[in-house]
C-alpha cells in the first residue's frame, strides 16, 4: 500500500518541526510526505527546502484554511497515485507505531474496503481528549465491515477528524474533495462522513495521535462564524456528510450557542458572528470540487 502523509501548516513552525520529526520516525514510513503551507510568514518554506528536500512542499500564496489545505493536498495525493492518505494538522504528533497500526487495521477491514481508519486522539499528557473521541455505531450501519477488524477491539465509526485519519483514496475518487469554502471547522467530519457513507469507517484505538487541548476554544471569537455557518451547511445540504454528521451538527447547535455566549469576552463580537453565521448558513451553500485538476510538479508546487 502506498501512503502519502499530509501535514497542513500555518505559522506554527516549532509545532511543524515536532510533527514532521514524528512522521519521519514512524516504524512504517510513508512513500511521500506532503507539507501544505498556507502562506506562512515564519520561515516554513525555507525550513522545508533546507532541512527536508525530499518532502513535497506545496506553497499557497494565501491562507486557504485547514479545509482548503486538506482539499488541495488530498487531490495531489490522488494525482500522485497513492492508495492512502494519512492526514494531520501541524500540531498533531503521532507515536512511532501509529501509521503501522493504522495500515494493519485498514488491511484487515473487510479486505481493505473501509473509507477511512481513525486513530485514538489523546492530549499531549495522554489524557483523553473528549473533542476527538470516536463515536461507535452498529456494524450494520457500516456497509458490511466487521464490527471488530483486528485483535485491538476496533469498531465501526461514522466520521473522524483530520488528526491522523487514514483516508482510502480509492473511495475518495468516488466523491468530491473536502469542501474548501468551509475554511475551518466541520470540514473533516463532513468529508469522512461521506467516505463512511460510501464504504464504512473504522476506529483503531491502538493507533495513537497526540494533540493539545485548546483552552481558547471556550471563546471562539471570530471563528464562531465558521462553526455556526458550517454546522448549518452540513445540516441543510443533502450533498454533504451523512445522516450521522447531520445529527451531530444539529444535536449540539444550541448548546454551543449558549456556551459561547457565557464565555464570550466580547458580547458584541459574539452577537455579530452569530448573526453572520446564521445568515450565511441559511442563505448560502458551499461550492464543491472533484479530484482531477492537475496542480503542478511532484516536488514543489505553488498555488
């Protein structure tokens, strides 16, 4: 199986260095490492060129957000002929055996048919991270994939985050790319839910990704706009996600609004972003893009 590791980065060079170091220490090395830089100003491009010339560097002249970065990089992995894409933000850090365990889990998931395999995401101190905890669904809702696909009690799951998910690119060719207009928030849930809808999803708890807990999420500030708009897009647009994703977006909608209202340092900013998010989510819907656009040479790409 040919694997492309995808890291999306924006102005977090120290975190990128740690993430890339962990990726390159894997017991099962990926065939290609793609770093998508979202127009950073901290020397990311120079660092990759000087220290990691074998890494495929994708330079974006503007910040496309996590959604845009993953969308473009997954398309590149497809165009380069890989079978799997291992996706993560620059603040993620896999343990040395993470990719090996994900690929083993994938290989045993009903003859490798799963749309994705997700790892267990923990905080940097290995404490549970509730925001990334995997949901379990019944095997009958998972396209015939076995309830347990290896000896580690893996289970069927309806979606994943872009913190170490292993994407089946054969399945990815059957649907559109991660929705770039999402920019941030809900792009990973929406995309992996579509993959699960086609071919099922598997959670592999023996594969570990470390990711920091972010205290600043208690008050999203301007990012609340993206959270609300994107929840409404997932809830209302039949092209997007799945029934599982729609239920998740709807179930916590009002609770999210209440908590953000309680924690918002600026009530004016909160009110403005609620109004903007509701209007955009109810009155618009995102454009979509399918794989297939040639984007440049393999080793260094500028968008």
